[in-house]
C-alpha cells in the first residue's frame, strides 16, 4: 500500500483523530510505542528516507527536551510526594517525571504523525481533495490555491520594495531596532500589493466564467477507495490496542489524574 | 459564504497567506523566548497568531471572516511546514471561533477598537482552553497557569486587537481597500470632511 497515493482528506482526518486520542493519554509508554509504529510506517511503508525524516524531526527533539525540563520544573503539587526519583542530583517526584516524559514524548508523536502526512502529500492535491470530499466551497478552495500561488510573487515583491527603499536613500538596517523599524516600513506596501493582486485575480477568474458554484467538473478527481479506510482503521486500531493494553496492565493514565 | 464576493474571498486568502508566513516566522521567536523563560515565553507574543482574524474581519466586515481567515492562515502554515501538521488547522479554527464569537455578539455591526481587542481576547480564551488539554498546561501549578492566561489575554488584546486595527487603518489610507467595507467608510469620511 502506498501512503503517497492515499486520499489526502482521509489521511488528514486519520492524523487528527490519532492526535485527539493521544491528547487523552498521560502515561509515557503508550506514546513511545506509538512513535515506534509511526517510524515503521513512515520509513518502511511510505519509504521516506531516514535521513530526511530525522532532519525534519530534529527541531522537535530540542523542543521535547525543553518541554521535559519545564514540566519537571513547573509541575503541579504531586499526589504522592514521598515517591521520588533521583535525577541530576535532585530528588524529583516520580509522578512529575512520568507526566513530563509523557508530554515530551507526545510532542514527538505529534511531530512524527504530521511528518508522515507532510512528507507524503502534495498540498495542491490536499486542497482539491478537501473541496471534493469535505465540501469545502469551490470559491474558498480556489481562493486558497490562488493565495498559495501568490507566495513566490510576494517574495519578489519584498525584494522590489527593498530596492525601491534603497534607491530613495534608506540605509540598510544593522541593529535589531533598525530591523524592526524596517519591517514596519515593508508591511503596508507589501499587503497593499497583495490586495491589489488578489483583486486582479478575482476579476480574471470571474471574466473566465468562474462562479463558485458546486455544480462543476474537475480535471483532477479524487475519490475515497477502500484502501483509504484501511489506512484509517489500521492507524486507529494500533493506537486503541496500545491504550487497551496500557489499561489492562494498569499503567494507563489520562488527564484527570493531573487536576 | 454565498453572499461573499469572489474579490473578498481572494483578498482574504491573500491576507491569510501573508500572515501564514508571519505566523511561521514567529514560531522560532517564540521558541527562543521559551528557551529563556519556560512555557510562559510564548505568551507575550501569542497575540500575533490571532491577528489575521482581526484584520480581515475589520476590513471585510462579514460573518465568518475572522473564523475562515484564521483557518486558512493555519492551513498555509501547515503547507509551508509547521511541524505540528494538520492539527494546526484545527487549532486555527479554535482560535478563529473565539474572535468570531465576539463579532457575532455585536451581530457583525460594531468594529470599534474595544470590540477588536475583545475579539483578540476571545481567541486567547479558546486557544487557552485547547492548550490546557492538548498542550498539557493542566499539569502546571495553578498560579503558573493563571499567569500564562493573563499574559495571553493582554497579548491578544494589544497585538491582535490594537496592532491589527493600526495595520488595517494604514492600509485603508493607501486606498487599496476602496471596494471593501473599511475602505468605503474611509471614502465617506473623506467626503464628509
């Protein structure tokens, strides 16, 4: 089964459902095992290169370490203060360590889930599929696609505005304060030109007969096939199984314990 | 969405794209602040992530502007590579609902500075409720949670509400908004003066 060819909407829904389920989990083992499963799917089933995957994941490793530290440092009063673990020469309640570990692993789980989505999905296909499967109004869908196409143009525009300012004798910003002031000078002309472009695009679309009606045909059609549902069921059942095992063995915790 | 003109939809999308980039650019800024101050580091600049709701609602003045623009900006953020992925779209919707609720309470009629600031705070409230669960704030000490919440509210009011109004007014003065609700008000004001 190729993850790249799955229906983008179903893929996104699967990921969001997994994230929502994981939000309820406050023990460290369930997310850890689930991360291993996502790694397996991304690298062996979707065939994303390990190097690329780890490169994208690395900022989140740092973020997760930060999350672990703050959760230990700013934790709520533990229910069982005598049960401590020694870490970095300090005694820290076992409960705080568990919650901190679980929250930082959760960040990594979310990040790897979304990388599984981002690295296997064409974004234009995603919007088209949202329009065809999730009833996103065509006016909005093509509006977003048009806006997305503006991005490189806006980048060019920024260069243009910069040069125009230089020509008129505005010096290059050196200090941080000057840089902030410089961006203040850029933002209005940049937004103004983006709005003008958007207006022109709208006129062009309407003059070519775009009405925004749902009753239209598509050049690229997206359909939901059984293998899309198979992917959704497979991902969710792995997670639900993990939670059930955790429940049975007794290490499962969810957020109620923290209030 | 049916009573929207195509022009308005595309201008909203264009604004959302620009601010989607801004949102993404501010993530590392927040990251640095978090590195210095702990999770509270995001709070002083949190309002920046609500600003597109305020700007589009203030310019276009139609039901849904705040909600849809924030959702699109979040979608663009995901497309450009916010590592948290499709869930950010859901977060964008949650932020949008907060601002939209405030505009809905005025029946989408009042767009004074006060209402705009309240809308920014509305986003802060809904986003905080989401963060309590998904971000796991609930595990922090209550006084720390309260401090986070208050700073986020102020940031929502000032950065999203006040700065959003300043930017939109400056744009209206350039004349590019002449066919939108805010630009029309400026034109009338000019005629009257």
